[in-house]
C-alpha cells in the first residue's frame, strides 16, 4: 500500500513537473510572441494592413516626382548661369557645356523671340509639339509641356521652359527631354518589383525597367496592351488590367502568368499632369515574402504555444484529477486509523452489493464500553487499540468483503452471509483475535464487542446507509443484554428504535415529574435466616397506562445517551432519602445497594457526589453498597483500587455485580478489595444439576470468600436452586424465590414483618 502511494506520489510530481514546464514554455513563447509582434508590428503590420504593392508603388511615384523636380531645378540652374553671360558667345559657351547631360536633352535658348540650338544655330522650324513650345516661350513664364511625340526623333518628350531674367542676350532656356531621360526607372526599381513601366493612356510605353529575372522571361515592348496580352495568361486578369487603365485611378490587379502570380499596380503620375500611368509589376511571392516569413514565425510560435498549452492543460487536468482523487481518498479515509471511513464504507459496500449476487450482511462491531475505554486509555494506546482491531478485521475479511471505521469504537463490516451461525462464528473469530491485543488481553474480558447485523435483502433495495441503521438497531439490542452479544436485525427492532426515540423525548420530563420510582429487592442472608440487605432498582411509572416500565427497556439507551448518570444520581438520592427518613422515624433499616453505570463512575465528580450526599443525608457507615458492573473491572486496577479505598474510607461498601456475565475478572477480585461478589444469574442458567458447573461455582464461592468477600447469588427462583446454592456456601441470596423488587411502602412492610425464608412475601 505504501509502495503504491510512493509510486502514485512519484507519478504525480512528474506530471506536475511536466505540466509546469509546459506552461512555462507556453508562457515564454507567448512573451516572445508578444515582444515580436510589438517590435515588428510597425514594420510589418502597417504594411500588411495596406496592400504591400501600394506601398511599393507610393515609394516609386515619389521617386518619379522627385526626378521630375530635379530636372526642373537643373534647368533653373542653367537659366541662373545665363543671367550673368555678358555676350552671345558666352551664352553659347554655357549652353554647350550642358550638351550630353541626360537631363537636358535637346537644349535651346531664345534670344529676342528666336530659337537657337545650344551651339547657337538658328532653329528655323520647330518640330512637332512646336505649338506647345512656342506657347511656352511666348508666355515667358516657366512651364512644362505635356508629353508629346517627337515624330522626327520618334521619341516622347517633355519641354521645360525657364525664362532668364536680367540678361540682355538671352530671353529664356528650353530643354526638350525624352521622357526616358527624365524618368530613369532603373533607379526606381526595387528588390520586390519585377518591372516598372511608364505608359500613356493609350498604352504607349515611355519608359520601363525590369529585373533580370523578369527580363529573361518577358519583354515589355512599346505597347502595354500587347504586353499585357502576352504576359497575362488568364483572360480575367487581362480584362481587369484593361478596366483599371480605363478607370485611371490607383488600382491593383492580380494576374496569373506562366511564371506565377503578379500584382499589377497602376497609378496616374500627377507630376506629368496626369497623362502618364506608372505601372509596377511585382511577383506576388516576392511581394509577400517578408510578410510570409513573418507569418510563418508567428504561426510557428503560435503552434508551439498551442502545443505547450495543450500539454500543460492535459497535465493540469491529470494533476487536478489525481489531486482530487487524493483529496477524495483523504476524505474517505479515517485519518486516525487509516482505514475507510463511513462514507467510503457506504460507497464500497454499495458497489460490492450491486456488483454481485452474493448474500451479504452489514454488521456493526462496537467496542464495548467504548466511552469508558476512551476515558481510561491515553490517546496513543486508544489509537493503537483501534488500529489493532482494524488490522484484525482486515485480515479476516476476504476479497468480496469490506469494512470501515464509523467512529466511537464502531466498525462497519460488509460480510458474506451464509447463515446466522456462520456470521456469529465470524464475529467470535474476530473477537478471539482482537483479544490477543495486550490492552484487551490484560483486562481478561471475554466479550469485547457488541455486534448488530442486518442481512441484505435484495428484494427490498435498501441503501447501505439503511442497512447500517438496521444493524445499529440490532446493536442497541445487544448492548442492552449481556447475554445477547450478537443480534441480527428484524422488523421488531425497527419498532424498538421508534420506541427508543419516544423514550428519549420523554426521559427528562419523566425525571422531573417523578416517574422514575425506587423499588427495592430484598436479599436473603443464609446464616441469619433473615433479610440481609436490598438492591435499589428503578421502575418507570407510566401515568398514561398506570404500568411500570422495566429497566431492560431503557437502561441500555440511557447508557448510550448519557442520561444514566442523572438517573443513577436520582436513584441514589431516593435511596438516601428513604434511609434517612426511616432512621428518623425509628424504623428498621438494612443496607441498600445502588447500581452505578460505568458512565456514572467515569464522571469526574463520582466520588464527591456519592460521598458528600451520604454525609448530607447523615447515613451511617456500611448502609450504602455501590454495585459496580463487572465491565468496570477492565479499567486500570490501580485507579479502581483507589476509588474503592476512598469509598471504604467514607463508609460505603463496594460490590462487584454480574460476576461471570462476560468478563473473566479473576484478577480484579484478587487486586481490588470488594466487599461483595454478586454472581450473575447466568451461572444458574446452564443447569445447576450439572456437576461440572456446580464444582466450578463452589470453587469460585470459596475463592471469593477466601479473599474476604461475601458471596451473593442473583436470580434464585426456585427452592431447588436455593438449596443448591446454600449448600455450596453462598452467603446471600437474591431472587424471586425470596423476594421481588417492590415499592418502598411495600418494602417497609416486608422488612418489619418478616425476615425468615420460611415467610413468603405476599407480593411474590
Ligand atoms: P441487576 O443489577 O443485575 O439487577 C438485578 C436484576 O435481576 C433486576 O432486574 C431484578 O429485578 C432481576 N431479578 C432479581 N431476582 C430475579 C430472579 O429470581 N429471576 C429473574 N429472572 N430476575 C431477577 P431489573 O430490575 O429489571 O433490572 C435490570 C437491570 O437494570 C439491573 O440488573 C441493573 O443492571 C439495571 N438497573 C436497574 N436499576 C438501575 C439503576 O438505578 N441504575 C443503573 N445503572 N442500572 C440499573
Ligand atoms: Ca445490580
Ligand atoms: Ca446483577
């Protein structure tokens, strides 16, 4: 069992460790994930939220605009220099120095309304677009023409005119630049862009730049429409691109080609007054590559996090379940004795009963006089004893049986039931083994348990709880009768239980209402042939019926609910009252013995109560005898002896009642100076004619007498038994043969009128 626990513990800590590690990993990854997301969100997510092709395009168009701006500035720079030229030659010289620059293209200057090449050659006829140029030069204000087609050179051009202020030799400077020269798309081409194409609205290509990868597959050519038709191999894609061009606003189309998917981004170029469209063509894969990588990272992290969380959660669930099971185990185990508690017993027994067709009985084994034992033993010894009993029971239970501890010295057992006899044999076996325990062995008690059992009746479908209740009723019955150690539940007991409930509700008011009455049973002194003494016995008067209830109905119950102490005290006081009144009136009195229950004796004020009240009622010495039950003798002999000595010192005699009823207490009669030994009626029950019993009783009588004790035989009912007992040397005889227990008034008559055995009580 311990090994199992250790293994269970090991597994559990491993699971807990795994779970924690997994959670740690998960949390670590989550933190990394958050850091990565936060750190990169600016870079990636802003881009990602827009379409990344747009971003690239926006960057491109900025560059194009910048280039156009640069070109303007370049020409302004030339115009500025021309201001300071102090001759026509100087103008020509400055102009000539710019020839060959990509920015200026065909450079001219105007002097007095006429146009000259940079080398000073007069330009007679403007080539196509001359209207635009003329308009510009006439306006004498800075300006740029639309793109126009130079038929002579077969090139698209833009003309920039910048007036030269403050010069007498030159009016202004004109630069006719092929669009290709201004917009060198090679500079703009980015890693992620495969082609940049500048077209006009009719699809004519002005400028283009392609990545190496792209140019080895595709050539753009002059006509964008024909390029698209060659390039795009899905009809929808072609239609979409053409539609976007007609829309003439920033659009993105995705197209499929044999080389993969491309994003085609179109945007009107404002710097050229909107008559050009810049197109960027980017492989989708290339475009989304960094985002994809990023997404992949995020995905990886997420997957690891999820896995870690799953492992962590699984471990947590297992750990939680195991812990729950442990807690449940702990909840179901009696933490002092370490065996199943009531709840677990009910569960286990319930499933055993449901799980087979076996005949079962539910039994309760209650340690006799447990309250007393509990008080007398120290905690360690008590736990030891209970553990010992649990161990014995466990070793005697087979696989199909189970047991548990209910508390208060009560063990519940589910036993296989074959017959009443076999059940009793089992109980006897448990008892015999339990008796080997040093504490119980020392007390030499033959019967250590009160046992109640209830046979499982499958047709009734009772719960284990109900069976335990039935067994408990049977147990109560066994407690009330020393000669009934094993009682098996039957319907009658149920009525008894109900009866007990009524008694419990009535007992307090019965005590207050004087329903408990003192009866006295005279005892006969053989040597004197007259009354020896009397025993005080309780009767409960029932005003409703006018009858008396006998102690057998309620003493056991009062012992278990503690009310017996109140009753014993009441009976004692009643006895004292009677004696003191009788003495006062000068009536004849003989000693009276009172019964004290173990519960009463165990109370801390026991000695005080009995001694002080004897004084209070001024009762002479030796008129009170206290009858201790034999079970009392199983306690610590030293303490009992001290108690008996204290009573003796205060003129109270002590009697050991019910000798031979269940306890083998030869030791106690040897160790404790009782004044009297009362032999149980049981000795007579086996038949007085058996010579064997007779010999034993005779021996016991002489043993008691040799120890200085008077011998009282209880339950003598017939002349035959009376004669026998007398012949064996009994000193005092109590029994119906001499007298029954009678009310005080009747007792007074008895004591005054008659003392001889020859006289027969009228009340017999
Ligand atoms: P006990 O102390 O052994 O009392 C003797 C019992 O045997 C009495 O029963 C008495 O009526 C009965 N008895 C006497 N002679 C004969 C006989 O010849 N034949 C038979 N069959 N019985 C006889 P009772 O009065 O019913 O009392 C039963 C038990 O109740 C007593 O047994 C005693 O243990 C207990 N008891 C009675 N009164 C008190 C009390 O005030 N305090 C306590 N603690 N127990 C009491
Ligand atoms: Ca008695
Ligand atoms: Ca007795």
